[in-house]
C-alpha cells in the first residue's frame, strides 16, 4: 500500500481541515478545535469529573486540566466539589457555555454538510459503519 494513499493520511487530513474550520468558526467565542469537545461532552453529561471527561474525549488528564483551566477562566465551565468525595471535583457548564452549545453544534454540522454535500445518505451510513468497525479494531490494539 502506498503510504500517500493510506487511511491514516486521509483521516488525519480531514481532521486537520475540520480543526482549521472550527478554529475559524469559534474564534468569536474565544474557543478552538481543542476546547469545544469539552463543552459538547459536558453538555451531554454534566457533573462528571476530569478523569471521566478525559476518557470520553480520548485525551490525557494533563491536556484536560490545561483546557479546563482555560475554559474556567473564559467563563465556560465551573468546577464544584464532589459532595461524596471532597478531594474530587465535578465539572458543569455555565450559562455562557449553554448558550454557546447550539453555535458550536451548528458550526460542526454545517461543516459536515459542506464536506459531504454530494454523498448520498446511504453511502454516508455505509462509510460511518466502516469507520466504526475500523475504530473498534484500533481501540482493541
């Protein structure tokens, strides 16, 4: 297989283009492609701790800590003590973050619509299925 035509190269390039798009789209909110996944994940599951959030987003705790600290400073996330374990903290979205969630989702969905515009729905579903299979195998390794 030619490395220039590899799956990794294609997926990596799509990811890079998506990051660039999201960086531009979210600049008015002072968010980036590295920070919005934290907000979207917390919008689906508020009150989780840093470790669980890191696992959900597939980043290490050090990266999560830096990003969460920045989002706290920007007023998007608040950190509250866990009532069951005073050493731990739970993470919640602020009202500012809750207002940003639809903007973030729209930017992401609009981008996906732009890059998949000419692909029939059945082919997209087939592609997503194949990517899910590849992802599951990659996570097993």
